[in-house]
């Protein structure tokens, strides 16, 4: 059934029936606003996905798309050391959209939210020329806010998971490749992993000095962290965590995509050197790779990437800007 | 200068410099998330405006568009008896957009926010095929949440301002008319008034039993209020507040547009009969017309519109649904 046949209000009524009861929500979907109590410090983020810009319908199921729309926002909350709590969803939907597709989108979104303990409390839906998804996510920081500022000279720089897979996955989707390695990195682009356990432990045990999520490429995001901390940093390229698929597709010693590729949604953080053992244990207990990729230096030394012989590497393109003409 | 020449990050850096300092904001634009403390009960809403669906660039200045993007969200917060506090802005922007136009948009948005005491604390910007604006607005309800539910049998039904002007203004824009009356109603569509003073007093003095904002037509929105309150209502058509321009353009005794036209963003509320004098005084002190348009009855009696002779009127179209095929 198409949405224009069902109508907006009947769809929203059905949706409301699907939302689980949540004692934290004083007033949920169905009034002019949601109402909640938000004790302590609340962190808030908003991020959007637009058809033709961030995704194509033929690349992804709507369930995966819903999960990703939640994940890219959760990533920002986790990067502050926060627990996702409440989500609002603003949808622009073409009139021809199948109700079943929208149902699948909500299924993916709500499951991802529920996995993190978050509830959908509000939103809106309107007609649009293409599918447009804008999410606002709130989180609670029980153990204090873990900002980008806070890195100190001598800190180790760590990153979760592997780098560059999502950018490579996007390229494979664009090129229509479907060998095993291509499928692996495509999945990394379409279904980013939410690093919930790592973020929670880093925050609860005050292990990290500064944190950011890697959404625009590790080089650019480490640059943001350094700028906020008034620090510089050295990345050791050979220590960058590259997946097997990445190495199969690009070969060894090809760090450029890992350094500059967007949408990895991994966590990048700095910690004191004497925490190395603790962080090694955290990687084990959370079943999430955590790799030391460099260290923090004084601001005057800038941000450098070192190659295998220790000399600085030149990096082709420093991350992603939606609007610059030099965008490839 | 075009946005693609300036780039996303330089634009955001410039924007950050423009945001006024706000002691309530622990961490504002420029980290992964904003961070704020939100004591008491927080109300939240999100609403979007999409080029070609909600507006056309040739109809409006970008400053007016920014102000309206804030206003339509503020309207939801006020309808809960809340004070707007913090806003997040998710923008989809075509690459060809002039930086000056974006500046104008932010000027209108920030001025409207500042007029209500609200601060912009976060957002995102991405490329898009058309201009897309999604706002999330938070508010604080110091005096309790004023929900849609709460109307009682015998309550008077009130509405602020005049009805139907925005829908008529949209029609004038579509038809390209520019006589004086047309200009007046166009302005009502492009620049909705934020009924801040009325909402504040209604909440602070616990005058209203239930409230909603009129965004989909008073008949449909009163229907929502009645459904949430498990009540019915009678509207007396001759008492509907019609502007002079409305009467000039449509003639007298033409209530259909006032009953079903969207985007008025007026407040609709119910109150006990013994509050009539107090509400009359509130209209005076807040310099905002408040008109009694009907009363609440038992749910079984449904929702009726009465004509001048007291007999029920048939209304052509009961409000607005983005997706129904019968949309005109």
C-alpha cells in the first residue's frame, strides 16, 4: 500500500501502537510535543541522511537505513561518553512511498534505538521530493561530558574497529562490485557498528581525556580534536587498523583511504600512557578492537602522519567537506 | 559567494562566532554534541520545511524563512505551555546556495529564537537537492505540561488571532495576486506570529485545561484535542475570528477556509466558563485577540460546526494531510 492511500494520520496512529511503553516518557508521540524529565547533563545531536546524497534506495534495505540513521547519531552521543536516551525523527517522504518500506525503516530504527536503551518520543512526517531523514538524539552523561578538548601532550591516540572500510564500501557500491571483500566493506558502509560498550567503559572509568567519532576521516577528525584541545598529534600510518577486506581490495601500505575516508563511525580518543594495559583489557571485555595509532604532541608541532621509516607522509585529501569544489 | 566556494567548516566557524554566549549552554556548536542541563520537565518537538513543498524561494526572503522555521516549532512548545530554550537545526543545502542567503536564513532564525529566549546549540549541514530545514526545539514547562488532553464538558473553546489567513495567503502566492488584502494574508503565511505572551500567562495562571496549536486547520486540530480529551465540541461558525483581509478576499459568512486552512499557528485552548473575564483581560494585556469560538460537549455528541441559525454546517474538507490522494 502506498502512503498516499493510507494517509499520514493513520500511519502515525499505527506507529504509535508499535512504540513500547517507557516509564521515562511523560508524554510521547501524539501531542504537540513530547515531555520528559532529563536529570543531570543532557547531550544532544542532530544528523541527516538524504536520498541521492548519503544513500541510494537500490543499495540498502529500508531496515538497514533506519538502523544507520540511528547509528550515526548514536555515534555522536557515545563520543561524548553519553548513553542515548530519547530520539526525535523528522521524515520527508515521497508520496509514492510504500507503507511497507516505511514500516521497515521504523523497524530498523526502533530496533537500533532499543538496543541502546533509547526511545522514539516524537517526530514529524511531510511530503518531499526524495527520502530525507533527520534525527535528533539526546543522551545522558552520568560520568561527565567527554569533549573533544582535553587531550594532553604525551597521550596515546586510540581508535576502535578498523578505518577506511566505509569509504571503500561506498566506492564498491558506486562501482557495482560484489566479490566477498567488496561485500564486507559495503556492509561496513551500510551498517555502522555502534560502539556502545567501549564508550560506556571509557566514560565510567574516566579512561579517556578527549574523544570524537570518526565520521569525516580520522585525519580530519583528529584535527578537530587537536584544535579543540590546542594540541598537535602524530599518527603512525603502519599502526592504522586495516581490515582484511581493505588490504585485499587496496593492498598493503595503502593508508590514504583509512586516513581520509568518511563514515566509519568509530571512536577516536586519547588516554594517558599508563592506561595501556587497562585499555587492552577493555578491548577484550568489550569484544571490540582498540588500536593505538599515534600520540599527542604540542600544538606548534601540528598534525603529522609518519610512514614506516618515520618520515612524514603526504596525504592526498584531508577528509570530507560537503560543499567544497575540490570534493571528489 | 557560493557555499561550495567557502566550504562547510569555514561557514560553521563563522556561524559559531555569531552565536551569543549563553551561560545555560555547557557545550554549544562545535563538538560532537551540545551539552546542557535541563531541570524540571522538558518538552521537545521537531518540524521541517522543504523547498517546493512548504515554500518556494521566490515567495520569501531567507530571513523570513529562518524566522518561520523557528516559529512553527515554537508554536508547538507554546501549545504545551512551555518556554522555548534550546534549538538544533538540520539543514540540507544545494551546493549552489549563496553564503549571503544562508547568512540571512540564520539571521532570521537566531533573531526569532532570541526573541523567545532560546539558543541555537547544535545542528548539521549537508548537501541536498533542495533547501531542507529540520528544526528540533526544546522547551521548559515551569508550570506543568499543558497537553491536548484535559478539556472538560462545558469548557469554552478559544483561539488566538484570526483563522484561515495563512491558507488564503498561500493561495494568493500561488495565484500571484498582490493587492493590499492579498499582501496582508501572504504575510500571515510567511511570518506566523509567535503567541509567546498568551501561552506564558495561560500556563503560569493555570487558565487553560487543554491546548493545541492550529497548524492543520482549526477543525482538525480541535478534533485532535477532543480525541485526546475524549470529548466532543461545538464550533459556532459566526464567532470565528476572520481578518478584514479575509473578509475582503472571500466575503462574509465564508468559514470554510477559516475552519480547514493550515499553518495559522494560533493557539487553541479550552477553559472553564468562569474564566471569561480573566481571559478577556489577558487578551488586552497581551495585545493579542482571543476569541471564544465554541464549547466542549460529551464525546458521544461528536464535533459539530453550527451556522448562524444554529443548525449544523457541512464543511468541505477536514484539514490537511500531506499524503492523502484527496489533497487539493
